[in-house]
C-alpha cells in the first residue's frame, strides 16, 4: 500500500513515516500544501494523510481541489489540532473520509488508515487513467478508447509504473528496478519491452501516449510538451 503524508511539522512527519514504514507501507511525503497537491495529483496513492494547518495552501484547500478539480477519489485522513465540531465538519464537507485529532497515538493512526482502506477497497475501483487509457489494477484489465488491450505480465508491470508516474519522465534505472530488482538482464531488455508496449498502446491509435526521452527514460502522457 502506498501512502502520501502531507505534514509540515518535522517531528510528527518523521515519527509517522518511520511507524508507517515499520508497518509495511510505502510512504511519500510533502511539507507544504502545494507540494502535497502536486504529488497527490500526479502519483497513485491508496490513501493520503493530510494535515489541515499547512504553509502555502491549507489542508481544506488541498482536499477540495483534489475532489473538485482533479476528481480524485483517493481516501483522505485529515489531521487536526482543532477539535471543534465546525472544524471537523468542514473537513468532512470538502471530501475527507475521516479525521484524527492531535496529539494522537501512532497505533490509532494505523488503525484508522486500515479501516478506511478496508472500506474504500470495497467501494472504489483501483483504476489508473491517462487520457483514454484505463488500467484496472484489481482485474488487470487494460483498455484504450474502450478497446481491450492484451499485455504480458512484464508489460502490465511496466505500464503500471508509467501510469502511476504520468506525466513525469521515468528514468531507465527506475523502470529496470521495478521490473527486475537487482537481477536486471542485459541493457537491451527494457528497450525490447518498451517496444512491445508501444506496439500495443500506440500503433493501433492515431495519438501516441508512450514517449522516449533519449538518454533519460520514458513517459506516458497525452502530449509530449516538447519532450
């Protein structure tokens, strides 16, 4: 499970990161609202832990933008030092799934995260989307413009990484690590699998989604933006 923690208090952030990683979660973090919003909008996360009082834009604004502008349905657990009813209602009204009042026990944080994940996985599809390309992570069904696409296991894994990072460029070494860990085959293996993926994703369609940044890596995006 991949979690994004947006919290500006360094001590709280360090404790939360250490504890979540100890419990087996993969964790990214941000220390201000704009950075957190960017990560939440461009990455794929199973849950966001979001502090309300943040520099830049506050947690309410981050949550509201994700829900309204980005139509992002990732579960959000808000952290707040405010225990007034109006404050809690405001968080829920902008789209938060739950809230936790500071100070809190790390064990309760994990218990609430696990409860939210159980509920969300029962009601929400884990689906990646880039332009007209859809990938259901639960059924492993891939389609573009409503047309089913067939990929082998390595192609599916490669596609998941590229879609999760879209529209960013993913470096070759990152892709090789995701596919093979420390046991990477020869240097042409990744290029071969990228070629196979491109044949399935792009060749039958008029618009290319898979782009090469020579000497760096690959990106999956609707437009190349000069890359």
